[in-house]
C-alpha cells in the first residue's frame, strides 16, 4: 500500500487507531518508499528495517494503545541523537563505528509514545553547515529538485519527511538547522524554546544554543510530535520545569486570527532578500491580515551583529565540546601514529572534516589567552542585548514574522568554496537561538522563479510555542498549498 506513505501523521494515526491498517502495513509502506526514493535523495545514514518490522509486528499482536499518541507511526531520527544500538555518527568519520548503549530522552519519549523508528538521518558533520554537503559520507539531495541542497544541518531529516519516507523526524537547531531545511524542503519545522525539550543524549555542538525540534508535513503533525518530546528532564540541567500545554488542543481553539498582533521586523524584510521569497512571504502576511491579524512594524536593530556573535559563541562551545574526540577513548584512531601527540593530531585531522576543523580552530582562538575578553566576553554581552531586543519587540506584538532564508534552495556546490557566504544563509534564524526563543518554519508557497518551496518564519515569546502553532495552523489552510515533490 505505497499510497499510505503520502498521508499525514495525523491521518495515518487515525487509521492505525481504528485498525483500518496495521502497524506492519504502515511500516512496510514506509520502507517501500525508502527503497524507491533513497537512491536519489540519500537522506538516511542508516536504516533499522528489521528492527522496525519486528516492533510493528509485536505491536499489532498487542493491538492499538490509545494511551500512546504515536502508536505505530514510523519516524526518523537525526544522527546526532542517541538511539540504543543504532549508529550515531554525527555525519563524521570520527564516530563511524560508535553505537550508543542508551536512548536520548527525546528518543525514549517517542518510543514510549509508540513510534516506530526507521533509521538515522544524514546531517552536516557535527551539525556544522547549512546544506548537508558537509557530511563525511555523502550529500543529501532536495526531493523537490535533486540538483539543489535540502538545507542543513538537519537536511536528512527534512528530505526524508518531504520525500514521504517517514511521517515525521527529529532534527536539531543550533542556528536554524531545523527551520532552514524545513523551508527548503517545503515542510514544517519547529525549534522549541531553549529548555523546553531535553538535550540529554544529543551530541553537543553549541550547548547554549542547541535544541531538538520536530519536523513534519503539517502543523498538526508537528504539534503532536512536540507534545511527546517536550517537558522537564532530570537528566538535563538546562531542561526547564515549565508545564507543557496541550499543543494539539490549542490548534482547535483558534479558527481565525482576530486579536493576534504580528510584528514585522524591518531588518528581515529589506536588502538581500530575493524577490520571490519577499513576495511569497509578503502574500502570506497579507493573508494573515485578511484573517483578522493586525501587523505592526518592529525593529531588531542588533540583528546586524547576530552572525558575528553567533560564530564566536558557537565555535567557542564547539571547541570545548569536541575536545573529547581525541582518538583515546572511543571513535576513530589513526593507526599509523608514531607517538602520543602524533596520535592526537592525526586522529583529529583525519577524523574531522574541513568545516569542523575550521570551527574548532576559530573557537579555540576566541577562547585563548589574550583574546577571551576581546571576543568571547564581548559576544556574550551582545547576546544579552539581542535577547533584550527581542523582548522589546515582542512586548508590542504576539509573534514576529519574516522569511526563514533570503533565498530558496540553491544548487549543490554553489557555496562550498565560500564559507562566509554560506554562513549568511542563517542570517534570519540565528538571532532566535541567541535569544533562546521558539521559532518555526511554515511552507507558504513556491517561488515564482525557482518553483521551490518558501518558508515563513514565526518567532514567539519564550515557552509560547502554542501561539506560533495556532497562527501557523490557521495560515496553513489559506496559503497556496506547497504539495509534495514528484520523485
């Protein structure tokens, strides 16, 4: 039943609950879709097909469990998250043979909710990149156009959902790595507030920036996954003990946008924005106004410093976090090294790719004696001011709206020789991570020039993901349908 794979998570969940289809049938449909599309898309680093089949079969024997909100639903996990017994390479050669002996908290919660995990998604090495071309294994392709990138670093997660290989996926977002591939691949992607979802079991890139987020084909599907993974976790000291609202129930509470105020940051709608992205996002905002929303201009004046601030803080944290990969305890070790120092140097030089080495070197530099105050301390101070900028803007409105990225998905290889230009692709998303606020990407149509998906970014107040989801859910029903790629 290959047509099952094109249904939404909510639709397949209903069919599983009333026994119209079995968990085994749904799993086989997803695996058949993977077989048919994976040679072109290359979204997955590993596939746990037999484990998924065995689990689905045992679930059918026991029957649907109404207490498990994702019972029988096939999902995919970004390869930066620990899944017990499955590879966790982080897209890097240095962790090529690493298999965790435990589950990340978000993964454990999906399992407890009845999800069937199919495999691990490809990613930029250690989540460093915006295209998934930095994977040590292969580049993932955009299902809408195989000559274009799917975004990154969660490009495998975005591509697998867009290609209908799974009904949803988990990604991680350090500076836009859920929202950017969601925008490029025409799906919904949500970065929760920092502390909303436990980071336990995620291999860290930038510890003060990383967040795990859901990716799915509809807003309701995204809300269902978020409801499962959100909540306090004693294993994560950055997890916040804030009550988790009924995200799915909140969607039904709003049928229009009357009483909602949307802030439009001037800095997100000006120079550098491609015409097709500008007009597609502007049309979505006009639709929101037609549905009753009020729009007000706001300013995020310090956003001009966001790129510099982010790449100081993120690389400094990466330098610290990746110091543990030294060839001594686990991971890749160079067997030709002639001394201890040579073993350290060669293992890291051969195990890490160019982009990871570039960021480690930069991070080590800004943390070094004599430069810490000039760079890292100053960046931390600017970060606090950027958060205050958002707080001031969000005091005038309920949410902020703007494009996710200045362009639609670009051609494979177009920016690999220019890292600085690549970093600018995150210019609209990075500030949200620095401020620790929730943000999401909603597909609002196809660009008239490239015919590629365009994402509208919605940013909310801390721990108010429900309001973002409400706006997205109403708007989703009235903007041009993006549809699904024809593979």
